[in-house]
C-alpha cells in the first residue's frame, strides 16, 4: 500500500452557489450578505474580472465584461467609446473583437483605473438607456 504522504488527494467540486447568485454577475458584498464564505468566493469555478466582482460563467464578450464592471460602477461613470457602441449593438467592423472596456468618469472625478479598463474623463452627464 502506498505511503499516505504520496497518495493523490481528490479535490471536491465547489459547493453550489445560492440560487440567487448562480449564473449571474455578483459582488463580494452581495455574496457575503447571504453568508457565502470567502473560500467559496476563491473557488476555481468563479471568475473575477474586476476587484470585488465574481462571475459564473466567465465573460466572453465586451458586453459580458460591461455587465461585470457595471456591478461595481459608481454613478459618476459611464461606458464610452467602442464599449458603448457595442452595448447599443451599433455596427462594428467585422474584425472588431476588442476586450478592453472604455469607461468615462465625470470631469470632477478621476478616470477609472482597473485591469482591462481604459479610463477617460467626460463633461457629459451619464444617462441610463434601456
């Protein structure tokens, strides 16, 4: 019989997420509010496209990334440039496949800085478009 120090351990799959979180973007604060443990939030099945944001499944398009960023986006920020065009399904070149978010902040705030985000400043007041 092999020495127990040399046997491989079978890793268990992560526990299921609570029904309200499964299949959508959520923040660490939301998860912790319903008692999801920190170790569960670090599980390999979850993706963390931005600090404090978790997704399952992983974002695969610029619109998916925008949804993930929106979970933590302050009111003084808005999507801009090609990100806004993609969200509104404007026609883009056939070879367009950018995965950098363009986010603008009102001029009185600092431009956002985050991995995968190109920050801009704007004098335009953000508005919500459905």
